[in-house]
C-alpha cells in the first residue's frame, strides 16, 4: 500500500494489522497492558530468535543506550567525564545518551561502510576511555569484529547501537545474529525500523548481572516490577524496596504485542528489503558516477534498513530537489553530529565529513513495488544525465 498521494517516501512501515489487533485484544481482555505479561513473552521470543539470552524490553533504543552507560558506571566505577569513543555519523540519540550519563563523547572517523574505523578508534583511546559505541549503519556490521578485538585487548566495554540491525547476521563462516560481540546491544523497534511497533526497543547483555540491574533501573530503581508482584490468583503484593534512583524506561504489553507479530515476519521482510536493494544495484550498475555504500565482509546478511548512495560531483541538495519534483522523498543518514552546538568543535575526521555532505538514502520499505524502485532509479539516472 502506498501513501494516499502516491508519493514514494524513504520509509513507510508495514503492519499485519488484524493479527496485531488480535494480540492486543488479549491484553485488553486480561486487563494487563503494562510491563510483564506480553513484554516477558516478547523478551523470550527475541532471545530465542537472536541467541542473545539476557534481553529486556524497553520504551526505545535511546533509553537503552542511556541505561547501558548508567549500568556500567555503577558496576565498574566509571566517573563523570570519563570518555566514550563514538561516531558523529549517527542519529543524535546515540551521542545524547553519552551526555545524559555525564560522560564525554570522543569522536572517531568512519570507514567506507559508514561504521567506525578501527584504526581511528585505536588512535582515540586514552587512559580515560571506558567504552566504544559502535553504530551498525543501515544494518551493516562494518568492522565490528575488529572493534570487538580492540575493546577486548584494551579491556574497555563495547556497546552496540543496533537500531538498524534487527535481522542482521554476521560471520559468514559461522553465521549468527549480530549482538554477541558486545557487552550491551540495543535494538530499535521504532515506527519505521525493520521490526516496527510505535516506539520501543530491546537491550541485550552479555552478563546476567547487568540484566538484573537493568530491570531495576528501567523501573525507577524498584526491586520488583508490578507483574511479578501479582500472583496468578490476582492478589497483589504491595511491598517493595527502591535500592536505586532509576528511570521510567520499561516497555509495555501493547508495544510488545505488536512486536510479537512483527517478529514472526522479520526474516521474510528483510529478504524483501534485500531484493529491493539488489534491484537498485542492477538498475544503477551502468552509471559509474553513482557510488553505493557496500556491506562489509563480516556482514553475512544485512537487515538492509538503508540503501545509501553518493555522488562525487553533483550537489546533494540539487539531487534531492529533483527527486522532490518527481514526488520522491529520499532521506539523509546522517548529518555530522559535530555540527550541533553541544558536540563541537569539529576536528579532522575526513571520511565523516566527506560522506555526511554527500550520502543519500533512497526509498526502501516493504510497501514499494518493483515499479516504484524503477521510478526512483530512473529519476536518479535522469538527474545525472541532465547535468552532464
């Protein structure tokens, strides 16, 4: 289904509406829409799907990033002002989470996958470095395996911002769902992601002690959630302790109900995304001026949240304006965060600067037909030929 005006947008979510409503109806009939019940079921199903066994359902990816840092501060004695190596080529929530925790983002450069460059990361490590946040741009695993080794060798934590990576598989020799590399991995189920709800996320830990603390901190620091204090006979145990000053970051059963249904179709949906990308590859293959962001050798199968291209010569805004005239609305992922006042001044990161000024995300979603893909490709080719 297209939007009503037949425009082709960069994103448009697809929901299995009737199945989702049936799942939500179970919550309403039970009288339980909050945390517990369906959130527990979704955590179990997600862990089974990914092989990441310590999972906790949250209200967003952003809160998961914040929680991971707060948990590591508490458990490992980090101090305010300690350093987190991260990328400025990301949605701003990645780096806001660092500031929320009173930590200092240290920006490293990216490689040609738009993910962190291992050599740049090594050069940014100092005695105050406590963690690296790796962002899997568009579902691409980049050099995550090399970053993992660096973190292990330097005894620093690895946090994976997997907002785009639901359904990404890595390590072609022994394929597995991405996430086992990191001390904390955070997925997004925001409305336009590969597994869309309205907004929610999942955090997965390597250490069960981190998970147990997360469950408390995501529920205001309370030691027992409401669902676990309610017996099967309906009686409510009112007493609890509050050992931490926590946050109201937990997920709820309505979002989990949507997620449970969407998860059933995730691999099928991601295959369609990969098929769309292959069609773009074919249609654009004869035009040497169009460069695309390649997936890394470590990536076995990308979730293909994004299909990103760039051109050396033409102004990006000129390209976008021509798309807009044809009722096509690509995206830009992302603006260099160092252009925002809280993250300056800009230091020399040549690939971040180069790609941030040029990358375009072509429309990519499950409602697109092959004819839509052809229209987008034809428009982009026409823009280039008009400007030759």
